[in-house]
C-alpha cells in the first residue's frame, strides 16, 4: 500500500507487553467470565453468535470497564505505524461518508495488545482474533494475528492486513448507525440458533461490505492501493469464510452453523463495497441472496 503521506491516528492505544491486570487475569475462577467475554465480543473468526453477545448488553452481567493507562506506540515500530495509518484513513473516510448523510462519525479507539487485555466486554484474548467491543467502542488486535494471516490462512499482504482493521471498524459503523441494536432486538425475537446464526452472518457480511466501501473511498481520495492488492484482500476474505474454516477444521461443512458467511459470500460483499463505495449498497439485511 502507498501510505507514506498518510497521517497517523491519535486513537491508537499501545498495551503490548502489559499484563491484563485487574480481576481479569486468567484463573480457574474466571472461566465463566471467559464465557461471558466470548459471548460479548464481536470477533473476527471465533464464530461467536451475536445473539448471546447482544442479549447480554442489556443485562447487568457485563463487567465494568477497566481503566487502563493509555500509551502511544513508539515511532520506530513499522507494524504499529502501519495500523495507525490505516486507522487514520478509516477515520477520514468515514467522517466524509457520515457527513454526506448529515451524521456525525465518532472515531473508535484501536488497542494493540499481546496475549490478554481487559475490555468493557470482558477479557480480550489474542486467540479470539481481532475484535470490536461495542461497549467501549474499541477495536482490539494482537499483531501476532498478522503472522497467522500469512502462515495459517495463507493471506499475506498489506491490503489484506488493512482489510482486517477495516472490517472491525465496519462493526463500529454498525454500532453508530444503530444496526447492532436492531440485530440484538431481532435476535431476542428469534426462535432458534439457526435464525440467530443467520443474523450474525448478515452482520458480518455487512462489515465486510463496509470494509470494501472504505477501500474504494480511501483509494479514490489517496490512491493507496497498489496493483494486485485488491486480490490480496479477496484472498483473505476467501481464507476466512466459514465453509473454508469448517472444511479445514472438521472436514465437513454445515451452513446452518455459519456465523460469518461462506468464502464466496465474504468475497461478494467485500467486492460490493469495493466496487460501489456506497454504504447503502451494503444492506445485507434486506436481500434474499447473500
Ligand atoms: Zn466481524
């Protein structure tokens, strides 16, 4: 990507190397808390159902936000600088898009952490993959995930890495637009897990589409994408489709258990955003064919 002229975001919080602190350090007694945590975060990979997630928002079971000292990442850290520039680009892009529809965009924070960290949604763990916590409006990422993207998912490349951030920022956009709340209400009405999973898929595919919208808009404004890089993001979207992951993990595919969408669906919605640059084209809740 061409990011040399990009500014860095002021919204990156560097917690790498810190212990998770507070009551959230891992121990046997915290297992149930771990359950809550898993239910609460919108995670990239872990196949968490937002039903549990969102139904818990209204309850009192969410742990109180932890106060964590905020540090800026060091200037000579290439990976942190990259993430910071991509985040800044999502800020600029979504500011413009929100203004077009007379809305105000509120920047999310992005937290770099290693291993485990406390979040308003409970303990965040690297194993969950990057995730967004709607309660504190922060994206959490352990940069070791990018190594996994290369090694395990065979999806290298800067634009693939940027897509991961843009997808989580997409969840933040959903929060600001009130979509997450609507999905939560729909899930409370849902009769069974398959319906709840189907809502999750629509939420995730919309975040993919929003990531594409960012890609398109950012590239038209700043020309940040280099030849071939769009394919990197498509490759990443393919690699993390539920069907591909299930095939690799279990050797079978069960579409009714999908929570993020198939590879083809993830590619299609990312492309839809990338081709149109129009968030209104990302209404995954109002279409028969995903
Ligand atoms: Zn997601």
